[in-house]
C-alpha cells in the first residue's frame, strides 16, 4: 500500500525513475480498486453494460489517468527509455505487449540520464 501512496505523492511528476515494485503495486491496486468499484456500481445499478463502466469506477479511472501516465513514464526512465514510449498505449495489441516488456525489465544499474537508481545499486566495473 505504501508504493501506491508513493505514486500518488508524485501525482504529476514525470521526472525521475520508478522501481518495478512501485509501478506494479500501483497497477495492482488500481486493478483491484476498479474491480471493487465495478461491483459496487453493479450493486447500486450505476453500471452501464454498453460502456462496460460504472459511475464510480469511471470516476476513479478518470482520477488516475495522470498518476498512471506519470508512474509509467518514470518506470520507462528507470529502464533507460524516454517517456515518449508511453505513446505505445495507442497501438492496440503490439504496443501493449512492447510496453509490458519494457515495464517488467530490471532497472538500469547506477545513475542514468533520468536520475539515480531508486534501488541504490551502483554499477561496478567488471
């Protein structure tokens, strides 16, 4: 839960780096929140089958758009990529798969052009 709150503390901060742990816990809690809110929407009758979204879950999804983009950009920075790679979201299947592969990769050891490694790892010469 701390990783989720940490991502919200950096609500619209697109600079820096985000560890895999921060990114994936944020994604997990968002998924769980949308599922729970969708069930609540169905219970209260505010779920639209046509839109596949309810009133509460839709409001939540709108509220997390900017933090989701920010944590994704920071995650891409952690792997040494530009944040512009986040635009792969617009490609239906191929883009999502490539972005998934980028986000599961380990951090670049040591500092990179986006800042120091959040894990505190230092690359040692071999």
